[in-house]
C-alpha cells in the first residue's frame, strides 16, 4: 500500500482528495494536516460524511512526522505557501504533488512577476513536472515533484492543444472566455464570493490580469514551439463547481468541421479522461460534475475563419484533486483510472 500524507486537508481540494483516495485500493492515508491553530480534531469531526471511513486526527503540520509516516505528500495549499514546504519534503526523500502555482513555471521571473513574491527555490523549477497527463505522461512517470495544473489552464490547454500543436491556428491571437463556480476561490474566500454577492449575479473578474494566463501561454507555447499570446477573461457564475471555457482561435487555412473533429479524436484517442462530444453537441458543466473527465466540443465559424472550442471540467476534480490522483497513479504505475473510474458523468 502506498502511504500518503495530505497537507491542507480541510480545504475543498483536501476534502475531495480524501474522498477520492478512500476508494483507491492501493493507497492508505496515514497523516492529515491543516492550519488548526493548536486545535486537534479528527477529520470526521470536521467532515461528518467521513465518519466510520476515516477518523485520523487533523492537526498543525509536523513535517518530520508526516515524512516518517508517508511516501507521497499532497500539498493542497494556496500559492506561495508550498514553496519551502515542498523543498523540505523532497530533502527528506518524499515525492510531492503540489496544488499551488509555486512550481508550475520554468522561469522564476514569470512566477515573481505574476505572484509578486520572490521564488526561493529556483533550483527545483527545472526538475518540477507540469502535471497534465495528456501532455506530459512520460515525464510524470519519472518525477518526484509534480506541479498540479491550475483549473482554468486545464480546461483551456486541453481545449486548445490539438490545434496549437499542429500549427493550425494563430498562436498569438487566442481568446479564452471561462466561467467557474465559487468553490474555485477556496473554502475561505473574500466577501465578493459570499452567497449574497454571487446569488443571482454573474461577473467578470481579473480581466486581462489573471495569474493563470501566463501558465496557459507557457504550456501552449511549448506545444506551438513559438510564442503564444492569450487574452483570458474569467467569470464567476452562481454555481458551486465546474468550469466552462470557450476558446476562440483563428485558423491559418480553411478546415472543415470533420477534419477538426478527426484531429481532436486522434490527439486524445488513448486518453481515459477526455471525451469529444458529438457534432453540434456542446459540453455542459453538469455532464462532468463530480468526475475527472474533460468534455470538449467545437464549431467552425466559416465566415470568420475561426475555430470555437468549448471544454468543461469539474474544477475540484479534473481541475485539482482528481488530476492529482491521476498523476499519482502514473508515478506509481497504478492503472491510471484507479480510484477515479467510478466517477463517471452524472446521468
């Protein structure tokens, strides 16, 4: 049995991670930690749904204890918090899957510009593997530090990758318009995410300035093998979870819907968690709710010479915890859908 520890166990990502791992036949959760301010509660006291399934104590982090009792550590923490912590666990011989952006970039300068903090572990950036299995499976197999992708980038990169990688679209003029549920802000968000603010409301935020934008550009740039520019506008929708991204890409030459459909089917032919929708049927967040799937559909705007690609994921599963489990499965040689295969789209 693979022994795992979870730091940040009381957040939305941590809760989902525990739920998924409880159904994994090859994994034992051995240590749970979160910012408890000296308090020590069992995880089933915090989340009563886990009663009788897991009753481990959850307390402030003791790095040495967690390292002694686990082989793999999940850091389900906010940006800027994981940087030193990941390095400590690696120095103690543990493998790490980090949910934050602290190791997602190849260059520290980009991270420092967008996250406004100095990167103190630059030597690990070249080693960290961007944990999007559909693009980096072979590197993930050998990795000891996984930078779990952001939720928005997962939906946009998977939607754009087949066309960008084939050089069929203008890589410097991609527009991504995304909508997310409020759980993307975490369990302790600011006042703009309270029920009274989001109910019966719909709004754009961080327009042309969201931190996930450079993450998308770096990963799609690798596929395009040239500079990539994205105009990204995120929106907050009055729903709990889910991301729907609409991506507009200018085609370099005329392509029929049938040709594009074949490109997408070929690109994702062997991928267990990407599904291409039928012609003129477009993804909806309810179709992937609670699952690790990404659904992708598209339409060709022949008049404008533009591909319109729509992708849907559950931000807490394929956008966070499910993808982390998928990465773990690849790292340890388990079946890739282990612990995730029962999470099909909701009927």
